[in-house]
């Protein structure tokens, strides 16, 4: 098993930036495709970004393309989400997730085996 712990959330004004981190323990992160999802109040948990085991493939949901950057440091067992030009609609709890299924369906929430506890991101207008 792998345990995931997110950090870096907080309150930021619109147009600002935050960097989320997801630290893994238990198993080496290089085994897994990693992703970020987010869930706003009263809404489903939605895909944000994913990165393959060796950085060769990356995917973003359209609404964050050009603003968010996902990256990973397998040596540090950590995945990051750099969020720039934040908007109020980015407000949500952000979750880190891991799947051992490779890159078959990186945007599919049900394929992810391991989840962190989430970190709150609030963007004020």
C-alpha cells in the first residue's frame, strides 16, 4: 500500500498562485501514475491533472490548461501541482491519487486505488 499526504492549500486572491505537494510513503512513487482531483461543495470529485510514472505523459482537464502544472520527483516520492492565475471557481478540496493501472485511463476516478485526505484551496474574488 501507499499512503498519500497533501499539503500546500490555503486562501489566495484571484490571480494568485499556490503549489500543492503530495508526499507518498509505504511504496516508491515510481510504481504509480499520479493525479490530482478536486471536489467543490455539492459537486462530484473531478479530474484535474495526471502524470505517468516517468513523466512521459501528462494530461490536464481543459479548464486548467495553461494555468496548472503537474510534476513529480520520484527521488523525493512527491508529486506537485503548481497552480497559477487562480480563479474563484478553482475553490475546492484537492486530492492526490495513485493508480497502478498505468496510463490506460488517467482521468477516470474509479481507477485510482489510493487517495490522500485532501487539502482545501480557497480563491477569493
